[in-house]
C-alpha cells in the first residue's frame, strides 16, 4: 500500500475546509432566503405610508378603485358630481360596515352588492314597504297543521322542480305580488306536475279592490283573494314592468290558473309552519331590516331584526338536521343577491327571526 503524505494531507485539508465551508454556505443560503422576507415586511408601500395623511390618501384611492369597479359591475351612472360623491360616501360607510360585520365571525356574511351605494333611507324608500298593519284573522281562516312525525327532516322544494327561477321586483314594492305568484306556481306544480311563471304585474295593476296598492305595497293574502275570483295569467302574457299601470282587461280574460281559496298558518307557531311547508311553499312576511337584508351574502341568519313586517317572501324549504335548524327563503331581488337569490333564516319559536312566523299564508288549489 503506497500512500504519499501529500495525498493524506490534502484529504485532511479538504475535511478541515468543509467543516468551515458547509456552515458558511448554509448561513449564506439562510440570509438570502430571509432577505426578501425582510424586504417584504419593510416595504413602505405594502405597509402603508408612515405619514398618516399619505396612508389615508392611499386607502381612499384603493376605496375609490373599488367604487369604480362597483360602478362598472352594476352599470351605475350618476348625473352630477354631487350625486357621485353622495353615493361614494354611502359606499364607503357601507363597505366598512360590511367588512366590520364579516370580521365578527357570525353565522351569516354580508357583501358589496347592487345596493352598496344606497343609504338606509334610499334602500327603504326604494325596496321596502311601509310596515303593514297585521290584519285581524278570523279563526276559520286559520289552518291547523298537526305535528306530523312522518315529514322529512329536511326538504328543499327547489329540488323537485316546483320552484321557478329567481326574479327581480325592481324599484316597486311588489314583493307581495311576487310572493303570491311564486307560491301559486309551486302549488300548481305540486298538484298537476306543470307550471309556468305567473304575472306579478297583473296583481300589481288589477288587485286594487282587494286592498293592495300596486307598487306602493300589499300582502300575499290580498293577491290570493284576487286570484280566487279572477285567476292569474302567465307572465309572458302580462309582462312585468315594475311600475303602476292600468289593469289590462284584455290580457286577463283567459286566466292560466285559478285557486279555490287561501288560508293562514296559525301565527307565531313554528311547528305548524314546518308542517305547512312540508306540504307546499308558504308565503310569509318579514321585517327586512336593512342592517341585515341590504347586504346579506350567505349563511344562516340567527339574529333578530324586528317585527315591523315590510317585505314579502316565500319559504321553499327547511332543514332540521343542521346544528341551526333553518328555513330556505326565496326573495325577489334578483339572483345576484344572497345565496343566488335566497336567504337562510334560523327557525326559532314565537314570532321567529325578522317576524317570519307572524303572517304565513298559502293558496289552495
Ligand atoms: C350605508 O351608508 C349610509 C351612509 O350614507 C349609512 O347611513 C347606513 O347606515 C349604511 N348602511 C348600513 C347597513 O350600514
Ligand atoms: C307527477 O309526476 C310524478 C312522476 O313523474 C308522478 O309520480 C305523480 O303522480 C305526478 N303527479 C300528478 C299530480 O300528476
Ligand atoms: C341540511 O343540512 C345538512 C347539514 O348541514 C346538509 O348536509 C343537508 O344537505 C341539508 N339539507 C338540505 C335539504 O339543504
């Protein structure tokens, strides 16, 4: 075995060097990977400027960009600069309210939507009726629904074909007409396997003698009373205009469907309401408090709004298997609102969340 001293020496030197070099390389590697992170943390633009004025200005610019995006998305135009700034101000306040709500981690979320540039009073005056007076209901108009253990634990009438696509009432307090038309559509489907979109405009224009006031408001039961005597035509025959018009007598001569009667579900009785919804979708009225309804995005509404009934909707299902039992509620503000036009509302006893148990009513075929 021949080993020269040079060879042995060089191996030793190599080992000695690697002992130093490896940690140094490691250190260099670590430093280079940390540098961008440090840079990122120190980035004055990302951090916001240290000068509060500049920081504020920057926030304003990003908010105004969001506002511009919002205007584009919803095709909004304002006539004057004043109008622009009034709505921009509304948008800023509403947006910070939405962000704040979503930070609280409640069971429902809010989001920017078509209503984001409206103040509470704008929203109320364009989309919500005046609080209605609860009618006196004679006992014989109240249907009793015995507790039925046979009903399913969860039910969604949308899965059966009984519920037609979401619609948009526009700036007209016609939720009552949409609610009534929708529950008649569903009932007709359940009874006959066929249905068609029915005309809320006919109800808006023609049901005045039953107490409704067209685009100024009404109740589903007023609409039902009208349909018992006059029937209702298809939407395609009497299209929706979102304004008060004269009743077009020619268009309504041959109704597409009639109902024989309507009833109320016993008020403030969640158990009866559940059994009623198991039978068919039910028209209800709610207090559509802007703090919740204007920007509702998703989830189960568990907080009470109040009991000043100012908006009509339809319960099209329920779910008692979820940790929070809830109603599936169909709105008429277009399908960009809420969960594709729907809101889920916790099912609680008494008058219910937003008064949903207070005035349930349904058509009879
Ligand atoms: C929306 O903005 C207006 C400010 O103009 C404010 O009064 C209103 O309370 C806001 N709406 C909500 C739900 O916070
Ligand atoms: C509707 O159709 C289903 C299945 O297609 C059938 O079982 C049911 O009896 C029909 N109902 C009516 C009222 O025609
Ligand atoms: C009811 O809720 C449960 C649990 O959240 C869910 O799995 C089920 O799909 C829901 N049923 C309906 C009809 O939405």
